[in-house]
C-alpha cells in the first residue's frame, strides 16, 4: 500500500523591522504554531499561503517566498515560506478558531512551546 502525505503551507512572517515574528497561539494547550494550513482542491501553493495569512491573521505579506520544505512531527509535509507583513494589525477572519495570531519578540519566541522544525525555520530566517 502506497502512503500519501498531507501537504500544508506555513510561513515565517516578520514585522517591518524584523523585531517580531508572527505566531499562532493555540490557547487550549498553550502551544504555538505558524500561520498557514492545508491546500484546498484546485488551489496552488502560493494561493493557499496567501489565503491562510488573510484568514488567520488578516494580513498580506510582501517579499513572500518559498524557503524550505520538511516533515512535521505529525507526518505532514510542510511547504515553508518567509516574508514581511505590511501591517502590524492582526485580526482573524475565523474568529480565532484556529488560534490567536500574535507578534512575539525574539526573547518571547525563545520561551514558547512550538514544533521544533518551526523553531528552526524561524531562527534560520531571523537575521
């Protein structure tokens, strides 16, 4: 039997001066993630990433580019992007259903519980 992998998009998004990074706080288990999600039928990767940023955080990103891909600990394939937000204002169009978007400093980021590959991705792109 052939195994098929679920594919998701995730993004490392910084504010304009790169002093903060955008994370999604899942308060039910005090865990954090990165904005992004599943690619819908008939949707390309870039379109999925732009849609997820708008739905989860209410932002658009400039300089958004594909930077990596890796396996999440759950077995999903993560297509990773990096970019800069044009606005610091965050609002979820989903009523925070998938988590609460928030900006964190490097110090705050070092103390949050987040998937190890997400941590590495953020730190690799945080100049």
